[in-house]
C-alpha cells in the first residue's frame, strides 16, 4: 500500500474512532449526567456520581466503573422492577409485588443492597439514613413522594412518557427544594 493510501486509511480510522468515543459507552448520548463518561480524577481519589455517572441504555441503569458494591446492588434491584406498573401501596405488603408505588420502589431497591430491612412510606424515608445528599445514593422524600438518585441517574415513578407508569430510571433532574435529602451512611 502506498504511504498516501495508508495515511488516508489511518485518518479515516482515527475519525471513526473519535466518533465512536464521542457517542460514549453503550450508546450513551450527551444528555446522560456527567457526559456519559468518567472525568479524570486525581490518583487515589474515589469515583462517585459527581465524576463518573452511571449509564442508561434501553431503560436499564449500569453502574460506573469502580462503584461500591452497594451501588451496584441498588441499581440491580431497581432494574428488576423498572417495568412494573404504578400501584398505590405496591411493594408494602411484600417485597415482591405486581406493581410498586414511589416508596415501595425506593424501598425495594435499597433493600436489594441490604440498606433497608423493612419497607417504608415516603414520610418515613424523609427521616431515614443520614441527612443531606450522598456521594453515590441520595433519597429525596417528603410526605407525598420519594425518589432517589443513584450514581447520577434518577429512579422515580414520576416523569414517565405518556401511557407509562411505575418506577423508571430518568436522566433529567427534578427540583428537590421541597424534599428532604437523605443518604445511606458512607454512600
């Protein structure tokens, strides 16, 4: 192959590689929190939702590299119920339910990592755990509603497309001023 043809082929390969890198992991798009990839961190620094957000592909959440085991377990549990319908009171009589309401869904996901021993309603979750937003998991609760943000993705029963109900992962953030922010210890 002539040097000119090799150079053109190399440029094409470099362009294709750059385009693939910009598309991010698992078909990520620009609206994924934190740009869909990991920001550089100082040597020895821990990865967290602020510097390495989770990936959302096909409605399923994937934890970022280096996420703590509890974060992976919460995401796995939430993924298990992400297509269940919204059912008021769902998930409170039993962990396994046909459908889940907001607090039943958040309780189920937290229970999946051993962070919650019994299901709680939103008003109880308003006082659960430690005060403030967490580094990896933040639960936002008030007397009427609860949702959580895990590694940069929101798990919520609100904000679904028309005709869809129940717990889902969302990329878009929501106003949190009317909610109490809580988190599990060390997360």
